[in-house]
């Protein structure tokens, strides 16, 4: 069985900008402090999407602010994920996508590991598709960042 850190290397993908690698390294550093909080099985993808969303938030913020991911405060990640007045989850998805495009990513480029990961995070797990499964998760993969930042895992940085 792979550890959560080993799994995260698969989720990171190969290649990409140096900042992407550093964001994932920081994410692995953070999740290793609470590795006991992650289950060995991630049947619905919550861990994968939550951890990937955190790495993506660190990447966006670090690159835009020209700082190392370790210098990105938790509040900045919370602000990036927070709804602005009148926003929906889809608006948050669109805002993150705009950040990635502003950083030079073609979000539909299958060869870009940042874009590949983004496509999973922007996927809407529509409850209409899973109406017969009360345990299926719903919403955009991006919103699973709350999985790692919330009480279940409770990452602190």
C-alpha cells in the first residue's frame, strides 16, 4: 500500500514548472504532519482532490506573489477558496481557472501537469448523476480542499 506522500507524487504528474514541484513538496511536508488522518483507501477521491487543491492553491499564490510555497500563509489559501459576495462554487472554479490562465497555462493542455490536475479539480460531481448513491460526494473537486483544511485532517501552517 502506498503512503499518502507516495500517492501525491502520482497526483502531481511529471514535469511542469519548478514552482509546481515546490508547491507539491510543501504540500507533502504539510500532509506528512497529519498522515495519520488520511485513510488508506480514498474511494471517492476526496483526499486526492483536497490535497491536489491545496498544492494548486500554493502554486497559484506562490507564483503570483513570487514567494516560496512555504511562505504562503493559511489565510491566503482560505481567501483564495472563499466565496466573494454573491459567488457560487462555480464562480470560485472560474476564478481559479483565470489565475491559472494568467500564469500561462492552457487549461485544456493534456501535456501540462498543472492543467491535467486542474481538469480533475474543476470536475463537477453532479448529484443528479449519483441520485441513487447517498454516499457519493457532490460538487467540484476543488471544494475538497475543505477535506484537508477542515476538522477531519486539520492541517496547520
